[in-house]
């Protein structure tokens, strides 16, 4: 569960905007997006979705990065699927 440990460390980094900038510039957002669309591990998908939502909740620049890279579509699709699952 190395990926899960990475995601847990990510949680500690997103508490302020300069850290979100570092996460974006490091390319981690795109890696998180790959985890989100990978159907092999739902726990990783959940954590990646949560982490990407935290990035998007930063400044408008961070939200624009998520939207500009079409990542929001994947996050919303997973959220809708999860809601349908819990009906």
C-alpha cells in the first residue's frame, strides 16, 4: 500500500496554498488523477479523489488548474458513481 502512504503524506501538505503550489508543480496532481481513473483499487481512488478535491478547494488558481486539465470531470464522475452506489 505504498500509494496509500503517499496519499496520507499528501494530506499533510495541502493545508495551505504554498503547499498546493508545490503539489501542482511537482506533477503529483497528474499522478493523483491517474490513481483516480485506475479501476484496480477503490481505496486508492477514494483517497485520490479526496486529495484532488483539496487541491481544487485552494485558491482560484488551483481550481483553474484542476478544471483546465479536465480533472474535475473524473472527480465528479467518481462522486456520482459513489452516490449511486449508496442509494
